[in-house]
C-alpha cells in the first residue's frame, strides 16, 4: 500500500456500506498489522545507538601530591550512528585537574568538571579520553563519568562508569627536643603522632638501627625508654624515631633527637657560713635537684634540707640552716 510512499502522519479508518439509508457500528474493536519488506526500512527514521563507557584509573591507591591517570573508553554498540556524543566527568574534591586529551573532538575544564564534545560515533566506533590529575586531599573518593548523545540510547545502564580512589596522607610526628641528663638517669617519654586520614590509619613506631642497645621504643604506644648508666657518661647519642601508617602505599614521618649524658652530680665544695652550711655541686641547666643530709652513716636517715632546687647553669647550691651536730653528711639527688 505504502510502497515508495511516506507512511508518517495521521492514520484514519473508514468503513463503507454500499447500501443507502443504512447505519451500523464497529463491534469487537479493530487492529492493524504492518509488514515491512526489510527490517532496515525504518533505521533512518528513528536511529538508536547503544553507547557504552568503561573507566580505568591508575593508580587507584596513591599518596597525596601524587599523579594519577583516568582513562575513559567510549564505544558505540549500534545499531546506528550516535550523534553529538558528550562525555562529562566531575572530578571529586580529592583530585585536582592537570590536563586532558581526546582521540576526537574537543575538551574543556571548568572548575574540575571536564566536558568532552566527541561529536559523532559510527556503529562500532570508539573514542578514548584521558584525564591527568593530582591527588590533592586524603580520603576515599569516587570518580564518575557520564555519556550522553542526541541519538536515542535504549540501554542507559552502561552510559556511566565509577571507580574508587584512595588517597593517603602522611602521618605527623611531633617534634622531639634534645636532652641532657646525668648518667644513671632513666629517660622515658611518649612520642606523639597523628594521622590526617579519615578514618585515621593505624600508626607504628620504630627506632633507628643506630640507637644505643639499651634504648627501646614501644611500637604501639611510642614510649621511648633508656636507662642510662655511668658507661654512657660524657657521650652524646643520636636517636631516630619513625612513625609509619598502614595506608596503601604506606607513608612515614621521621624525627631525630640527641641525648647528651654528663657525669653524675658531684659535690664540689662545702662552705661554713655564719649561720648555715652551703653545699655546691655540678649541675645541668634546667634540671631539678634535692639536697639531703644525715648525721650518721651508713644507716642514717636522709632528710631533705629544702625544697627542690632548680639549676640555672652548670653549678647549683643550697644552704643548710639547721643546727649542725659534730658531723654531717650531704648528698645530692636528681629529681626525675
């Protein structure tokens, strides 16, 4: 009936009765069957194209300030040509755009939203878009790209692609000050470290291989311990503390500090004053001491003469104003 004619338009059904002065009605409804001479007769009337998008990111786990590459592969699975194909990729906040390239068409970047006008894609045609970015913020991020076209796409489930990215930031180890102690002192303190990632990574502490054999560092708590001895007197020892996270890939922070070990405090002189006895000894600036006395040895009871004495320099002193017996002994203690 429509051989060679355009069937598009409004269709109307008419029933002709060849008897005059007669009326009637159409019962049981009606239907129309259309048979085409070829299945491809109507492809130019309503074209469709199944666009598919695949995304790959390398690497998907990286450290902050590292570079990554996003590769987006677009394929037209047909049956017709897709026109005005556009690819949009809004980069997550953790990524900063660097540059892009496309196998066809043109691209633009507007505040991290990358849009690529790919143009037409024939049936079976393919295009590739590459986006270079840098890891700017730690965390777990997802990158989603979306395809669209002027041609109808009956399958929308493959028009977008999402890939997860994990960006690891390094832990931060608090500054460790240098120390000066007397031989025989016990050094013990806790190293403090933090991790900016959310959720925070698990941190592990370690001590450099150059450390004194008697020093130790708890890998979990970060507690540093070193019981110095007279063998360490007149030495300066350097220690290296490292904290590592369990991110992928793992990151570290390192701090170094030194410990100078001087001789035990030594009483240099005892001076008889008018109403007191002054005791002078070697000291370390900033260290606290306690001066004690007893009248008998070796089983005498030691008594603090005064409160703690804060040394301002290499020597310190304190006065004993209590009544002195025939003899008196003094000793200096280092206050932890």
